[in-house]
């Protein structure tokens, strides 16, 4: 797809860089977490667990669950602030836009509202505030106004760079964490981080002191430009962080690995990346959602397993006849030698590299594999511990901090047992199922559930 350059985007970046840090009335947070949700049309692709040959979720809904899971370990924290953004290109949005909080009224406690540059955050004060945040994410996932719509236009590179620019311009020294939910598909960035894709991008960015090395990536590729901004975090996009002469493209002004590590640690930045894709196993083909540019309704096209490059992937994902229904997504037997991911290898490698780009960064690959069986079959519905009685003991397992909101996959055996809905996650649906079957099989009276 031909990329389009946007003067307005560059101007907006200049305005962001000029914005100063607004000090909150209370003590500033120790960490600022920016949750970034891919809202492009491809996120409506059927995904998640499969039942009777049909995917029962979408990448969008799985990304909401993954975002909650990514921050679950901080449920009781009192010094972490959160904000939520989406990114897409549509008639009313180009790039990353904040959707929560927009004012102090959005925060559980108005006094915990903070403004950092142009970014807004709510600091959570323990479990109750954190639950308000996760409930908000659920509401975003269910809100028709927030459901991905329209073209599969993905300004991925520009959005990543803009998010880093937004907060780096504030100059704060606190931890800066980006939780990033996406299925890739860069195809329409048009500003500072625009570049041709590196079709052989590496899965790790290694240190080098060479002035003409792009860490194994093609010179001026969009992947390399995102890396330049990350590794020159405190330098603005309008002042050489990305567009430099070759001699200045080395990611940090150092000549030794130890000096590089010290500067990188001082940035205090982490990218916690969840990349969402499907795996097409042998002898299977998948009908995937492909929204039409000319219609608001979804349509489908059958994809036979094959080696999907950026070029062939975008060509395959074209609108099918409008009569097709996403609800009819099924698999048909075909001949294939190996399983095939729905994401191009170069973009998957980019996410893998971004997820280990700094000491605190993390990567998870949220893969929908039709051969995966989630959860276990308990003798009694909701009886997590298989005691024969659905009671508080079962609910307590679900509520454990290392289980609640977690991905129920190996090696988390206890989460797999707690996934009584068998959808690959331990969340409110599992809790509700236990409560729905409360006291079943119990010989003695059982007290009401403590939720």
C-alpha cells in the first residue's frame, strides 16, 4: 500500500515536544503505564479458542484480556499510574489517540489524576482502583464505538514513535512502561518514522558501536527508525532522534557495551509487547475477517496455509463477497506441509526484538492454535480442585494473584485448572461460572461466596 505523508502529524509532534510536565497535586507516581491497543480493522479477525471448528473470539477481544493480564501483577500497587490509547487510521483518527482518562472525573479518585506532557494518567491506590481500571478495559472491549472498524490501515511505526515522543518530551525520570497489543500489519505510516519494511528484520537488536549499522536492519527501514527513537529516547523526533545523517545513526553515543547499558538503564523505558496471531496447522485453512473499505459489515475470504510474506499477506486479506458472514468462520481440509502463522516473519521478528529491547521489556506471543485444548474437564462444573463440592476453595484458587487474569497455558498448571470456561484465560467469566454452580455436590451447608 502506498504510504501517505502527513504534515499535520509532524506539526502535532512539535506541539507535543513543546508541552511541559504538569506537576500533580499529590506525590508523583513511580511508574507510568501506557496501554496501547491496536484498533485497526484486522483486529476483528476471528481468533482465540475454537469450538466446533469456529473461532469464538477476535484478536480485539483477546487483546483486551491480554492487556489486563499484562498489568495484573500490579493489582495492589499504590504508586503506578495508567492511561489507555488506541491507534488506527480512519476518517476521524490518524495514529495514537488517548481514550482514558480524559479528565480527573475518569479516575477512581479525582486527586490521583496526573498530566505528563500531553498524556493523562490515573494512579491506582490498591485493589479497588485496579479493579475499576480492568472494568474500564472490559467496557472498552464491549463498546461498539470502540470496536475496530473500517480499513486495515495500520500506522504502526508512526504510532510507536509518537507514543515514545509524547512521554519522553516531559523529561520525567520515573519508570515508563508501554503495554502494546497488536497484530502488526504496518502499511500506512507517513511521517518521521515512515520507511520501507526490512523483509529480513532480525529477532534481536544487538549492540554495536559502528556508525553505519542499523542493528541488523535495513538502513532507513521503519523498523530501524522505531529502534532509533527508542535508543535515543531523550532526543525529540523533530530534532534528530530518527532522521539523522549516517554518522549519527548509531543508537547511542557510546563506544563500549558498558556505557551503552548505563545510558539505556537511565532511560527507564520498557516495552511489554503482546503480539496476536493465528497458527494454521497442516491440513487446515481458515476463513478470516477482512472488512471492506466500502462497507461497514465484515466479510470473509478463505486463506489456504502457505508461507505468508508481507506482500502475499496483504494481497490475501482482501474483502470477499459481502454475502459472507463472520459468524460462519470454519476450517476446511487442505494439504499443507507445515503450520503457518498469520503474521509475516519480518514483523514477528520486529515484535520479538522490541519485547527484549531494554532490560525491563517483555514479549508474549498470543497465538490462536486450533490444535490447542484449553483448561481441563472437571467432574463438576466450577469445581476447580475436583473435591466434589463447588465452594470457596475453588473461588480462592481463581482469585490467587498468580492465577487471576493470567493466560491459562503451559507452564501455569494451576491457571489451566482454574480456566473452567476453557477460553485460555482466568477472569470474571470463570468466577461467574463457579458462583453459578455454587454449593453443587456439597454434603454440608456452604456459606455464600466471598468474591
